[in-house]
């Protein structure tokens, strides 16, 4: 048969240990090609990329040529790879031997062109930048070079045009976490310590992570918790429920961070921006809780609470209400005027209650002053007069107690007004900070996503 005769003809006197050229000055040109089949895994911690590629290379073997007319017009034959010479082309970024299927044959043409086609599972080292996670784009290189031969012995070239290699996704499985953007190719020569030059062909595999899963499982729950924290400011400042509500949110966010800690990529060279985002959100929740505790302490009613300083009234109850556009700021001045009117009325009643029926505080003073009170039509017993004086003293003490209570209420009311205005001021500052922070992160992630 023609196949057996041709195989015996080619391999009977073949020397596979020597570069297949008749003149040693002739350079063996190896053309290579690469197609990405799948992105298997990206290990951010160990900086390792695992891909499955279809690798192709061809070269000319001057000792594997024949005339098709002598072998039943055979123009191509498959031979065992172990029987002929193959170039020692390796990938420089190899870190581990992958589970690649073994292909034992290669194709040989009648003109000596040898084609070596094989799939390879490649585990390569790659400098992964996770700062933009989950909107990150990774650029990993696969460098093919001859480990021993210089460029004058083995030279490398690209099998297809660079444009065809760049956007070729005909065999790529794009249903995983990563999508293939393009594959760039670049040829260069390099030398080690001014020795002979080596040829190398670099393929840059550019991949992008699909962020939908991480946006749903990481970003949305955090955004919902921050929105609930903002809504919590609408609880009354003198209500103790706000503190418990903020503490519950803080505990819930802590549990959320513990759950998602295993999802975030971990490297020793940096922290992704989303990790900083979570830390800042936690800090904002702590600041919100601190502000709530301050306001509750400020408006808490105490019997020995001091008067509101005049500069605080002028700064918060007058100027701040205008700057914050508080519509009911007129109630503050009305309540202060009413409290002052009530205190003056209580003072007048107290001074009136202290006077005796004769117009003096003490009846003896009336006698010494020579003032004679008009005698009633009937005689008042001494015991009834003393009883009336004791009733007047009790009424006076009751008035004093009511006056002190009213003063305490006025002070508490003023502190409540101060706390209300201060709460609005801090809430708006907190809201501006949260919105600015969210807009900045959204802009950065949008730019990275569309870049």
C-alpha cells in the first residue's frame, strides 16, 4: 500500500535528533497560531490563569519530501510525533503541567511542510490587577519561544494575519464568568547578558469579568442597607427607637461583610476598590450611629439641664433655620415668646399671692405703717385668719413649683429645638457625603466598564 511504502521511505533513514536542514546555515522558520477555547479559572491569590487553547505550528522539514506521482498521488501523510524532529518551543509563563490530551500524530506534506495541531491546557503566571473588581479587565501574556535554539537556527512567525488572530472567537465558549475581548500578537527578539538573540512570539489574552452576579450579590444588599440607614433619620430625634434601629443596621452590615468575605478576591499586593467601598460604608454607619447618640443625648429631658447658650440660639435657631430652609422655624420664636410670657405671668401671680389682704406681705407691717384696713361687717376670728395665711403659703409654694417645672420644660423645649435643627443639619451633610461617594464610585465603575 502507498501509505506504508511512503512511511517506510520517509523514516527508514531519518535522524530525528538533528535539525532538518541540508545546509546548517539555513534557518528553520516555525509559524505558530493560537485560538482560545475556554477560560477555566483565574486564581487571584496565586496569580495564576488557567486557559484551554488550540495551538498550531508548522515548519518545513527538508528530509520529509517526496514525489506524489511515485506514491499513488499521496500529498499528505500522518506520522508519529516521536519519530520526527519537533522544535523545542515552550511557553515561558508555564507554572504547572496541565491536563492536556496527548495527540500522537502530526501531518506532513509532500513539500516537507509539517503541521503540529494540538490542544493545550495552560496554567500560566499572570499579573492580575483586581483593583477594579468586579469590573476588572485582565491582560495575560503567553510567550512562545525556543528554549535552546538561537534566532539564526529557529525563527518564529505568525501563521495568520494579526487582525484575524485578534478577533477570532469562533471556538471560544463564552458562557462562564469571563468573556474574551481579543488576542493581541507581538514578535520580538531578546538576548540574555549580551549573548545570542532568541525569537519569541507573545500573545496577549485580554479577558473581562462579567459583573452581574457580583453586582446582585454584593452591591445591591449594601446599597439597600445604606438606603435604610438614610431613611432611619426620619425617626423623631427624641425617640429612643432610632438608636436601636441604627445598631441593628450596623450588626446586619457586619454579618453581611462576614458572608461576602470569601467572595472577594484576595491578593497580597492590593485591595480591590469594592473592599474599600464596604469599609467606607461601615464607617458611614458608625458615623450615623454616633450622630444619633449625640442628638438623643442632647434632647434627653433632664431636671438639671442648663440653659441653652445665647450663641447656640443665635447660630442654630435663627441663622441655621434660614440656611436649611426650615419652614416651621417661626414656631421656634413663638414657643420662646410664649414661654417668656408664661414665666412673667407666673412671677406676677406669685408676687400677688405673697401679699396679705391689707396689701402688704405681713399684717404687722401694716400696723406699724399706720395703715388701717377697713373692718368687715363681721368680725374674723384669729383662728380663721391664721388658717387663711397657711393656705396662702401653700398656694405660693405650689406656684413656685409650677414655675420651676415650667422653666425646666422651656429649657427642655429649647434643647429639643436645637437638637431638631442640628439633626437636620447633620442629616443633610451625611446625605451629601453618601451621594458624593456613590456618584464617584458609580462613575469610576462605569468608566472601567466601558473602557
